[in-house]
C-alpha cells in the first residue's frame, strides 16, 4: 500500500503584520488557491488599507486562477509589496 503524500501547498494570512504567504509547490495555483487568496485579502482589507506584503513561490498553475489573483490585487484598495522566493514559474 502506497503512503499518501500531503501536498505542500499553503496560503497563510497574518493580519497583524499584513502578510499573505503563498507557496504552491505541489499542485500549483488552483481555483481553490484563488478563493483562499480572496478570503485572505478580504480579511486584510477589512482590517485597514495599509500595504500588504505578498510572499509568493510556486510552480505556476491554472492560468485563470492566476488571473483571478491578479485582478483581486488590482481592485484592492491596499497596495502590494511582492516578494518572490525560491521558484516562481508561469503564473507565479
């Protein structure tokens, strides 16, 4: 029996530090990732409109999910500081 491997993808939001951390190592950016990003962004925008530090790393992903994240960032009243780390391919 094969051991099931958990994906190492994660999206973390820190309201106090105004950070969104996105690592898309295994499945890449998906529609679920975009929906979770939207929730995190709403949380931060409800707390204020200061700059948001967006840390991103990943293998890319679904084109339309990546576009959704970009559109959410453009429409946000908060400005973004984008920090890319490790690998950033395609939609990342």
